[in-house]
C-alpha cells in the first residue's frame, strides 16, 4: 500500500512479542491474531472478515465482546467505528478492558496445552497394553476351564 511518510511500517514475526507496546489495536479476528491479543490482554476493536468462505471470525469477535475484552464492528455497520474508537481512546474504559483481558488470559490462556498433552503421551509411552489375539476362538482353545460353579 502507498502510505504517507508519517506512517511507520512494522514488520517482524511473531508480532505478538510487541503487543504490550500498544494501548489498543484494530484487527481482524483471525485465529492466531485473536489468541495473541487475548493472551496479551490487549483491548481490540475486532473487524471480522465475514465472507462466507472464511472461518467464523464474527464468532471470535462476539466472544471477545461477551468477555469484556474487545469491541466489534460489522461490515454492514461502518458508522460504529467512530463510537468504538471513542471508547478505546477513553483511558478508563481501555484500562478496565485491559485489566479484564489480563485476568481472562491468566485464567484461561497461560497454561501451555501442548505441554500437558505431551506429558499425557509420555505417560502412555510407559504403559504396556495387553492385547488379545485376533480370533476369539484361539483364546478359548488356550483357556483351561475348571469345573463351572453351579
């Protein structure tokens, strides 16, 4: 895009490492961006891509609003942008949203699920599993049955 010289272009990956430098953001709630912003407790105005061929970004945006950690502007409501930005420019509103966001992240997002799953697989790797032969008849041939209990 052709941008004015006064606009700085930022690049770098992963960008999430820089999120704490911002007071708020305007972003599309793609999966990675959404998770990164929630984990950082960053107040965000979500602008979902609502094309039917996309994933349901609107659902993530609605979730953020319901949790009190973001706002949403729908594609058919462009006049909602200014009031939402006014809310995010209000320090008290933004600080409350950030506090709620950090509490949400601490409760729901700070444990690495990959480590928990890896631990479960490691536990399973130490377990031997007894398997029966394929044919049930071959088991009956090898089992010695004593006198049945009557």
